[in-house]
């Protein structure tokens, strides 16, 4: 378990394919999440809304589609940067 993880940077990997794991929503200590420039598909999982300490979320440059889940609103005022540009 990654219960104390604050930064997860998997950007510019290009070998990271598939959907965003719902389990990311269990890392409640996460402050920064960067998954940009990969080949991630599908939608942003609603479980991301569990990351109430999240300050930065970058998922640009993937193949994500669908709506932004309303649970993202649970992240609250701590969120300073939210980038999902260059997706479907």
C-alpha cells in the first residue's frame, strides 16, 4: 500500500496504456498526480474524487474520453492545477 505517497509522476511514458486504475482513489495522501503524455483511454474514474488533498492533476495528452466525473468536485479548494487538455 502506498498510504504516504504524495507525488505520483508517470508522465511522458508513452508505454503506459489502458485505463486509469480506480485504485488511485485509495491514495488519500496524494498531492500531485501527473499522467500526461501516455496512451491512457476511457474516462477519469470517479474514485479520483476521494483524493481530497490533491493540488495538481495533469492528464493531458492521452486518449481519455467521456465526461468529467462530478466527484472531482470533492477534491475541493486544494486543487490548484487541473489539466486534461489534448484528449478526445
